[in-house]
């Protein structure tokens, strides 16, 4: 895919994401920044169609959870994301719908340590989903 086509595809999924976030309560972007352990400017760069910064696949589950994507919104977004980044979706997002699961974990009182714990849990779930899927 040519660079310009890739940028257009990134803009397409970011348009979808921006529309969804705009329909959520105020403070959603700040909550997303907190959940991702990033500054709000990072969230602006990965969610605004104005910026060509791609959205890392590892953040998709958090975005779906924090922004309360409906199954239809998730499907529409993932279809556009797949066009921009073929083969880059986490296994569990590429073939199955995601569902929200809440668990209680310790709060370390430190954003970085809390984020690292969340990323470790997400990585574990992705690995479990990969090995429990159909055999290669």
C-alpha cells in the first residue's frame, strides 16, 4: 500500500474513532489518557484524523472499554483499522468480538506501575486467546 493510501486509511479509522468519542460524555479523552498511562496530547494524536500518527494495536482493547464501543461500532472500526494495518490486529480482535471483563487489581498508587500491570494482564489474555484458538 502506498504511503498516501496508508495515511488515508489511518484517517478513515480515526474519523470513526473521533465520531465515537465525540458522542461520549465529556472527560472521555482524559479518562482514556489516564487508562493508557499517557498524556492527553498522546490521546489527541492517536484519535484525531488531523494527525497521521497510527493508533497502536495494543491500545485497542482499552479504547473499546473506556469508550464503550457497541459491537457494531467495534466491527466498523476494526474493518477500517485492518485496511490501514493489515495483519496488525491482536489475534483476539482479528477473529472474535471483544467483550468487557472487569477485574479488581491492586492500585499501586503509581500511574506507571498501574499501567504496567494492566499491560501485563492484557498481554497474558492475548497469549491465552492465541493458544486457545484453532491450531496452526
